[in-house]
C-alpha cells in the first residue's frame, strides 16, 4: 500500500478498488475514511489525450486541504515504480481552478490549451476546452 503522511496526525493512502488492462481505480483514504477517488489509465491515444491518464475527485467536505495533490504524488510513485511508466498526461478544464492549482503545484508542464473536438465524449459533457499538462516521473 502506498501512503503519504499529510500531517503529524493524518495519513492519506490509496485503496485499490478495480484493475483491468486499461486502468486501475483507487479510493483516496484519510485515516481509514474514503474521501475521494483517483484512477490511472495505462494507455495514451488521441482520445485519451483529452481525458488524461489520471482522473481524481475529492468529496466536497474534504476539499481545500491539498488531498488531490497528495493522492497524485502517491499515484505518480506507483505509476513509476510498479507500472514502469515514465511520464503522464493530466488534463483539466480551464474553469476548474482547484484542479488547475493542483496540477501547477505538482509542477506539471503546461503543453497547451486545446479545444475538445466536437465528436469527443467530453464535448458532449460540455467540456469544450482543456489544459494539457505533462509530468515526468
């Protein structure tokens, strides 16, 4: 289990919930309590470029404490050490300020701001623009 101490009294860790040949999903847990989810996608193609290889969400009442940042740090270590990945693409919508701050704090390289193609699933969800960040592991 990959863990990170986020303060003297709190431990954040990832609990595996689903694995297949394309991705692995985790609960983000804080002191045995589930506070969100994060997933790692192993593939990269034109479609996945807009989704990114990492997706995360933090439950509303736990937001504002950098838990997505810490969960990403743990996931980066796992991607590098267990799955032998060397880089990741992570995206966020321009209006998702919290996610944008997380990706900047993780020191990602902003590759570009793109318009999502009209045929893409994200466009149908009204996510029409994305920031594309690259991360070296």
